[in-house]
């Protein structure tokens, strides 16, 4: 019963939780899947980050 007390309980905690999950997803999961498909190298990791959503400028 202790676990439910640690979940986000208001809008501020929920927003922080979603930001953390989004950062983990974009910075780790997406590049890792790309590296599995294209081969592991630092250039593959960097190229994956160049197309991430926060890079909206041309």
C-alpha cells in the first residue's frame, strides 16, 4: 500500500513526472533503438539527437 503514495498526486508532480519520462525516452530509448538498427557508434548516437523534437530550428 506504500506504492500508491509515491505516484504523482497533483498537476505539478504529474508535469515533472512526464518531463522526466520524456527526457528518458528521447535521450535513451530512441537512440538505442536506432543504434540496434544501424550499428553502435557515437556518430549514430549524435545523428539521432540531431533529429530530436527539441531541435525545431533549420
